[in-house]
C-alpha cells in the first residue's frame, strides 16, 4: 500500500488546476488496472489525499464513484477497501467480454488500430522476456482494450475500462501470475496475425475459445479442487 500510494505523487500533474473527483477516480482506476492495488487492501484517505494533493471530500467522492463501479467496498466504521471478487463475478465478466470482444474482431481492423494492438503485443513480449509478469498483465489489459475499441463506441470503451479494472482484481487470485499470463502472450500474437490477415470469422472463433480457457483457469484458481 505504501509504495502504491507514494507512486501516486507522479500523477498530481494530471489533475490540473481544477482537480475533480472524476479525475481522481480515473487515476485510481488506472492504478487498479495496472495491478498496484490488491483485493482486500484498505485505502488510506490520509495517504492518498497527501499523495495527490486533493481534499478529503474530493477523494471520498472518487471512492463513491469507484464503489458504483464495483471496484471498492465501503465497510461501516472500517473504511474503504479494494473489492474482493467472487467466482460468480468471474463468470459474469467473461460473459460480457465475449459479447464485446468477439463482436469487435468480426470487424476488419484498419492499419491505425492494428498498430495499437501490435504495440500491446510487443509490450507483453518484452515484459515476458524479463519475467515482469505484472507488466505482462498490464499489456494484456491494454491489448483487450484496443480490441474493444474496434467497435468504434465510446460507451463500449468506457464499459470495457471498468470491466478490465475488475478483471485485474481477479488476476490477483493467481499465486503465480506467470501461470496465468505466459500462455496468452503467444495467443495474443496468434490472434493479431489472424486479424492482420483479415480472417475475421476465424479470429472471432479463436478469441471465443481463448476467453473460455482464461475463464476456466481463473475459476480453478478460486477452487483448485473443483
């Protein structure tokens, strides 16, 4: 918690002169997506307001916004905690992912969109080469954000940002993140190659299987005996 909060000081400049709860929420959501805050972790109002140089009222409003997004839990007389997701949450998240992502890859991607996706794949491969599995997870998140962006909908992009922040909390259930992320580094490359070749229906079928495999892997991590 201390390192994650201290690192927030770098984000002060993003708030500008008119800092708002929405901007603070954006920063905290992004940090959740990058894996800096863990499920069940208590968030210190004092530490975060100091790191971001914002008022407690602003921070509390941002906490409220992230609570509505199912990223934080407010516990009476105990404080604000990063949410712990359940197996049912995992199943629901993957249901929504199939709707958003499989539809997206059925659309032939333009060169600009493919360039963004290529960079996320390369980012994951570079991080994997140095065993930085947290960075691989972040690159994977960005890969799937870029896929949903193919739908061309700001509303879907926003929905995907919230969904992927929840998903990053699920990733923490894996004791060894390499087991989760390593297989999908190569699979992201394979999916990209199908998209580059314009083989949209094959890409959609490939992604459907891919998401099913990822979902089962995470659910097994919740209950290894199941």
